[in-house]
C-alpha cells in the first residue's frame, strides 16, 4: 500500500527530495541547480534529477542493486569530488525518510502502514550504504591520482636535476 501511494506522489516527493539535496549547497549554487533546466548548462542539476528518479523508482520497485548503484553513483561521485565528507555526501538519502513521514502523517496511525514504513526505511538505508561504498571507491581513486601525480612530479624533478639516468642510456 505504501509503495503504491509513493508512486502516486512521485512528482511531489521527488521535488521535495531534490530541494533537500540542493539545500546542502550554498545559496548561489542551490539556486542555479534548481532553476537552470538546460542539461548542458547545468550537468550537475541534470545528473541529480536523473539519479533521484532512478533511486525513487527502485525504492518503489524491485530494489535492483545494479540500478541502485547506477542511480547513486553520479550523485555521490559529484559530492566526493566536491570534498563533501562521507556523511554529508549521502545525508540526502536519509532526508527522504522525513519527507515520506511528513507526507503520510495521517496514514501512520495505521499499524500495518507503520510496518510498511519500517521496511521501506530499511530499503532507504540500503541505498545510503550503496552511496557510502561509491563514495569510498571514488575517494580511493582520487587519492591514487594524487599519489601518481606526486610521483610523476618527483620523477621529473629528479630527471631535471640529473639525479635519474635512463637504463637504456647505460
């Protein structure tokens, strides 16, 4: 019953979830993300909209782990590159719980509805955990790139200083 109601309220809930996500940015960035609809001028806002819709569809559908990963990846990848902490990067996922509770406040009087909400919130937690995995993988990749960059710079400095001799020249 709850997932059916969520599907009926999809547009409204996605609007609120998008607002919760964009509120994590400063006012100028948030305003731009919300108002600029051109996907080429606003690739971040476009990625947010597409990803949240994928995640919402999985939450109200089959909870396919590959589709969840494809939905959460662009969102968290952007936030990992922007130096959000892990908790900040995925906090928007948990905000969906509050949006749903507020939207269906009246229905929460029914015990069976509460049970469905509990199960739904467990699925929201699974989405957040997938987000943490993506975040950590992304940060590992960024750190590897930084280390390699440092190695290359060090190697070039040694080479310029004449401290490195190519083994082919010996």
